[in-house]
C-alpha cells in the first residue's frame, strides 16, 4: 500500500513497435529510478509508465507488464497496453 514505507519490487517488461523514435536504455533507467521514493499503487505505476512512453515515443503499439513481488501473500501482475 502506498505510504506504508515498505519497498515494492517488480519485474517490468516493456514491449513496443516503434514508429519514428526508439527508447534509449540509459534514459529508461533514469526514468524508472524516479519511481523509487514514490508511494503509488501498482496499477497506477504500470499505467503511468505506459502513458509516459506513449507520450514520448508515439509508438505504433506498446505494452507494459509489471509483475510485482509477493506482499501479504498476494502477487499482482498489471498489464497496460496501447494501440494507435
């Protein structure tokens, strides 16, 4: 839960079909680091990442899958997808 002070970890899978722009790995790493100290819900994190990628890259298709680690006996996987 956001704000409880406990860290969350997730495996992120980002898939996209580019149009005119591509994603640089260093820029992605720095962007993802910006989430380190934010207290956000899992669904919000995945959708925010997708929205930001779509805004910057304008891809033909993009999908973000976030597999969050188990917390309180519950594992959560969030998928967010965009098509032009």
